[in-house]
C-alpha cells in the first residue's frame, strides 16, 4: 500500500472544506494475509509500535517454531523478542493457541495479536493472560480507511494490553489460589489424622477437604454445627449457631451461655462468646494461637493434633447442652 504516490487522487472536500472518512475492505488493501499484510507490517513496524507503545526493531518474517511459522518476530528496546501474530479476520482459538505456543517456544515475554475484529471471549482471554501469565499481551484491531478518494490508510487501535492494575489483580488472584491450595492441603491432612485417631469425631470421617477457611460437621441438631477454622497463624474449634431465625439463634446462644463458667471449666480454657451483632448467627469458639496454614508444613501435624483435641473438648462440653435445647 503506497503512501507517497505523487499521482494519487486529490482528497474530495465538502463545502466546508472537510473530507469524509470511509471504510475500505481489508482484502482490497491487503488481498493475501501472509504475502501482503504480513509483509507490510514487516516494512512498517513503527505503525504497530506506536499503537502498543513499544519500539519494534529487527523484525523478521515467518520464523519456524516446530511445524508452525511465526508471522513476525521483532525486538523491543531492550533487545527482547516480541511475537506478532496477525489475521485479517475475526480472532479465533487457533491463532490464540499459536500465539501462546510461539511465545513459549521463543521464551518471549511480549506478544501482539493483530486482528480484524476481536471476539469478546478473546478479549477476556487476553485480559486473563495479562493478569496471571507474567507475559505482556496486546490485542490490536486493524481496519483501513480513506478520506474522499484518497489512498487507503491503516487504522489500528489497541483493544487491551498489560497494565499495572491488571498485574495487581493477577497478583491478588495468585495469592488467593495459593491460599486456597494451602488450606485444602491442611484440611486433607487434618481429616487423615482424625481417621487415624479413632473415636471422638466420627462425624468428620466422611467429610471432604475444602479450600475454605472453615470446615463443618453437623451436631445432629438443625442449624447448629461444629466447625474447624484455620487462619494464617491460628486455629479455632467452634459451635456455629444459625437456624435461619435471628431471634432463635440468640435464644439458643443465651441458654448455652447461662452455663458459661461450668462449660469453660470443663473445656479447661476460656471460650469466645460471640453474638455477632452485625450478623444473624452466633458462635462459641475456642482459639489456639499455636500455628496456622502459613506456618511451616512440618509444624502442621502438631497444630492439627491440638485442633482435634480442642474439638473433642468443645464437643464433649457443649453437646449435652445442645441436645437439651
């Protein structure tokens, strides 16, 4: 596509001296994706670089990656590889897969995907990759326009790209996944130890480990459950009261709390008596500050044994009161 032809047709202006922009089909400008559009990008890296805010140098066309060929590979200002994949049509899964493959094979950290139209699902996919992959993905839409009868010109716009906000969101998501994985591992080991320990907590032997901060079992009374709770550096064994009726929850709580001194003496420790004024539920909790899921894994068995002991004490003390309600 020429941009400096001295024989080009003058721009047609309206009575106010302003030209009219019209769209030009991409295939009229670049009939063949590889032979025309890719070659044009190879010769005009600054056009794409300006859109994504990168300096693109030493651009090379169709480098082999296994049985595939990368459309373009450039270098950024630091000399690091930049993968460029283009298609003169709507984005599709095939090109997205190739883009990720090329990125991995070249051990690159930056990828640019140029499409005629970005599908919403691919916009979300690129955003997700920018959050979690550690690489930088740019999604660019290309079109062609002309003013009056002028020669066609490329029009590129950045649809999405990496940002500090996306990195922060991705970091938070990674931390959340790591936290959930740690908790699930902790609960798995705890349930295994309960099974080995034998009598005392049979209601827990059929439980499935979760990724949540708590894991519950029924007391046999509707709306009342025993929960194990795990936090970063402490644990709890608790009775959680939620019948679905706030007044009924408070009534049950107060009836149990009437025996507070007796119950704490039986447990052998002070209990936390929480009406949870901002919530419907109530709870009675025994806390152990001796360790949590963020502490070293070789400390988990001792922490879990204390949790099992705490739950047995809490259950032995509270269950007779619960059954009497």
